[in-house]
C-alpha cells in the first residue's frame, strides 16, 4: 500500500500545506493577541489552549469552554479563523474527492488491493491472462468446481464485467498489461499457491510473451497458451510451454472422427462438456462430397483431417492469393447463390461455413439450404454474442472456438489423465466405442458426467496406500463400492489406469491396485465425493473390503475388545 500513500501525499501536498498554514497562523494569532481574564487583568492564551481552540473552531465552528470572554480583537481574529479554516477544509476535501475519482489513482489502489489479496491467499489458484469469451467460460467453470483463479486484463471494461459476474468463488481482477513481468509477479506468479498460468489474451504475440516470461521467472510452473498459427505454436514449444491449444485443430480432428467412429466422437463430447450441460446426442454426418467456405486457418485444418478420412472437398475462398488455396478453388465469399451453384452445392452432402465473420457464415448456410435442403450444415461461431442467432438458424453442428478452448483447458486442470485417455482411444474401433458409450450412459442421468482422477499415494489416497503397504490387496471395485451397501456400485465408470509400465483402458472391477496408480473416472459428482472419502478413511475401506464394521478410535476399539 506504500504506492497508494505515496500517491495520496503527492497529490494532496498543496491542500495539506494550505490547511497546515491556516491552522499555524490561526494558533499564532491567538497566542499573540492579548485578552482579559475575569479580574480584568491582561491574559494571553498559551499554545496548548490556542491549538485546542482552533481545532474545534476550525472543524465545527462551535464556541465554548473558553476560560474567559474574548476581547474585540480576539473576536475579530476568531472570525478570520472561521472563514479561513472553512475555505481550507473545502479545498482539501475537494482535492481529496478529485483524487478518489482520478482514474490513475483508482487503478493504483485497485492494484495494491489486488496484490494484497493474492499475497494473503492460502488457496491454490491459476493466473488467467486475458478476459475474453474463452476466459470468461473457463473462469466460470473453474469456480463451479471450486478452483480459485485470478484474472489479468488490460481492458477496464472487461474488468468491470468480471467484477459484476456472479461466480461461485471470488475472482480478483487486475487491470494491467499481462505481458509485463511485474504484472505477472503482482498477480502471484512467484507465490507458492500459484498452480499455473493460462494465456488467453486473443493475441498470439501477447500469449507468446507471457509464456516466455513465465518460463524464465517460474520455470517449474505449468503454462497453458492458445495459439492460432503454426509458427507461434512452434516458438512456444521450443522453450517448453506445457500445453499449446489450437481450437481449429481440435475441432477438425474430432469432426473427422465422426466419419469413422461417431460413438467415439460422442465420448469426446461427453468427457469435455461443460458442467451441467445436457447430454450430446448421437450424430452421423452423411458421406459424399463436402463444400468448404473459407480457407483460412480453420479451413486448412478441416481439409487436412477430412482428407485423411477420404472425404472429397470443394473450396470457396474470397482471397485466393493470401490463403494459398488449391488451384481448383472457386473465388467468392459463398454468400451469393451464384458462387454456391458454381461449386455444385446441389450435389453436396454437407457444407462447412468457416470464415471469421459470423454474419457471412450464417448467410452461407441459409443460402445453401435454399439451394439444397438436405445439406448437413456446420457453422463457425466466432463471437459469443451471436449465440441466439446461431441457435435460431438450426445448424446441425456449431464450431465455437472459445468453448473448445475453455473445455480443453478445463480437462487439463481438473482431470490431467483425460488428455491421455482421449489420445489412447482415438484409434479404437466403433465396437469398443459403443461399449464405452453404453457404460457411461448407464451411470449418467440427463447431464454430462463429471471426469476426475485419483492417484494411489500417501497424500491423495492414504487409506488405500496403507493397505497396499501392509500387503492387503485392494481392487478397483473396492473404490467403486457404496460404503452403506457393499452390494451397490457407485454411479461411475473407471476409464483408465495409468502405470509406469502400462496403460489399462476400461479396467475391470477386479483389477488389483498398485502404489502410484493414477485412475481416471467418469460419473456423477456424488461418486467422486464418495470415492475420495473411501480412499482417505481407513474404517470405510476396511468395511468395504472385509464386511467388518470395526469401531474407530483407540478407546472404542479397546472397549470392543473388552466386550468380547
């Protein structure tokens, strides 16, 4: 807070000098002007009585408790003191109010308060740089899962939106440039409770700068960055950025999966969906030729992945020179019927509107439907404010880059094993995927399941680890048993057991656990809470394993032995 006090003293220097001068002259005058006591003898105020008199006179304009009646000279001087003190106080108070309303002072005050809150925080937190569409979704989801975070954003309007949001947890916001190292340090980069930095500023250059700063200032801290270009992604990867997210690549790879394994795509959607979101329905796009409008970063990613699936694509692009489009690309925006007709929209199975303009994407889809009502439509929604319009357009599949980024980062934070699981299952056949869908659907309700992981270690699962140390076997089914009824299974599905030597997909319930195992679960939130309780509570785990409900505590155990 020394910056705030220094700024206040500097900005209020002249008002304070005026106020002190008025009081000093007033006190000096009262000590020099002679008066009379009750005996008619000359009498002068000393400095103590003069200071006391001016103190209550200058602030309240109230007379009283004066030893003797004032002379005319003293009354004249007192009149001067009254007006001079009132003017000085008005000037000082006005300057103070002006300072409080000053944007620079308020920013310094907010930064100081923010730094104090971060320094005093005892909870683990993540630093989120930038507060755009993806960041706002991510912060909301993190707070819903009781994960603390702080936001750094240089736009004061966005910070204002952050402050009025109704989050489940308090989210401090700092209105500063996140590319500056001192800003990152003030946000808690070097605090022991900081768990990572997430760069979602909307600018590849800014995200790159943040990643470099974090890796130099805190090398061991995980850094998650969004990158929309391959060059920036390669630069980030060269100095050890932990996770580099490209929403176009993520969507294109998953969309291509729909053509060879729709069930696995459904698993992806369920595992990475937002909290309390409705279950995604089974979707299978039609085979045949497809029309792609827009050959930017998104269009290139879609063409690469769909081409790997053997899907023929016809491309429409307005700027052929700068996008390096193929030779057979049709020049145009795709919003005109003539361009779509030239591209053969009447014979196409589906159309992908992938430009960076939401209005154009909607226009492309609506015009294409008028020419071919049987088209499978995919639209790219760039702005969250277009949500209602895209929903009203009844598009078969909407690509939302901010939501893809937020959901991917959420999975990295809440269930680090989820990314490994999705990579391992990418090449599984449709039969295996159908088995997985049936298992997950059997334990879920109307909303998407939660995904979490558990490590068999003294810190995260002490009860299980102690049993293994003593040579007492613990199976996966023991963790998934309801502690009130040993015949009832918890509403969850074990997805993966990751060990040093092997990875076990969809393990059986009789799988014996080992120290160091990391287990990925999917199911209802209650199951996650109960499994955490079982893995920590020795008495509960003993009852599930053996059926013996022994009393807890040394005293109760001693009484139980005495009773026998």
